[in-house]
């Protein structure tokens, strides 16, 4: 298994919109890197709140656990969490697995970004989990870099891709709440 370089990412992976240049003065960087792609966070956020006294249950997720925000930036409360979506739409090739890691600019501020691996033939806009581990409010800027995706090319094509098994997060239009098949839980797309 090898890591795709910049020119292969541009050639082999559908990313829309695709940003060639990475450096932009005064902006947290985004775009193609030497061996990855820095995605941007879009304007839609869901910030955790306990105002309604909900319990976080992935099998029966209560959408009232979040406050919806659409803005140029978001303030995540201390020791709290938000969901967001990428600006970029991605289509992962059948012989690629993607790993997504938070950008160092945010990590150095105590902001942890989590995204589960993007499996072969997954497609959509990525839902991003952002945790503020600090005792202070944390500011996240829309339209700027939030995480880097690394593209791992397999030596052989997989037998069953995410598309083949009709994965529950396939073709998600963006920010998607938890889905557990067979629980009767609502899809939760927003």
C-alpha cells in the first residue's frame, strides 16, 4: 500500500471544488498538499447543547441535542463538541482508502478533529467531528482548512466496496447525524 502524491490525487480522485494552491495569507491553509488534501469546513454546524436534557444515544439520536448554526465562524463552548461538513464533495476510487487527520493549527489550540476512514467507493461531503478540549471557547472559521485527507492506494482492488454494500452514509449531502440500521432511528440529514 502506498500514499498518493499530489499529482495522482489531482488525477485519480474526484474532489469538487479542487484547490491547487495551498497557501493563502491570513487563511488556515487548504487544498492539495504533497501527499494529501486539506479540506475546508463549510458554514453549517451543529453544536452540542444540554438545554433539553437529552442523552447522547447513537441508536436513538435526539436531534435536539444540537443547536444549528450557519455562520462565517462558530464558537464551540469549553469541553464541548460540534459537527460540521466539508465544502468539498469527494468520490473515493475503488482501490483507495482515505484517512483524515486534524490540521496542526487547530491541534495546537486544543481542537481535535475526527473523521472515520473514507472507504473505497464512498462518495459525498464529509461530516466532521470537532472537539474543543480546552476550558475556553474555541473559534472555528468557515471556508478555511480543518483537516487533511491522506489517500492510501491498495495493492489489489477490494472484493466489496462501500458502494457495493450500500453503506448507510453513501451519498450524504453533508452534515449527517448518526445512523444505526435496524433501530428505526431517523436518518437525521439536515
